[in-house]
């Protein structure tokens, strides 16, 4: 249930961000969810290597524990991707003025 709620909210925030900067909304909503799951996968691989080298004693059969451990990796990856997209799009965003009254007027 927690996974469905996270997918919804991650997709929603990326959808709104893409809408704000006139980008393809659904592509970035889906891409945000993919980045979340990629972050959890990378976190799991890092934990696997750490457990192999340092004998952390992680119970690999306890799925609730693994979900709780992988959650910050996924949320962190999605937030980092969101932050980088927003920063990049703010720098390259141009406001188009369509009003004829503003042509030739200095601001």
C-alpha cells in the first residue's frame, strides 16, 4: 500500500513540474517513478555489497525491513532528480509574451 501511495505522489510532483515548464507531463511523471525504483535498486545493491564485506547481519528474508531500508535511497534519488530538473529548466525557461501592447515598450 505504501508503494502505491509513493508512486502516486512521486508521479504527481513530476507531473506538476513538467506542466509548469511546458514539458511532456506523462513522460516525466513516469520517469520520476522509474528513478525512484532505480534508487531503491542501487540502494539494495550497495547494501548487498556492504553486507558481504562488513557482515552487517541484514536479514534478507524480512521484506518489511528491506523496504524500510531501501525507501530513503529511492526517495533521495527521486528528490535529487526533481531538484536537478527544476534547476535546469529554470535556467532555460523563457516567458513568451503574446500581447501586442507590450511590443516596443521598455520595462
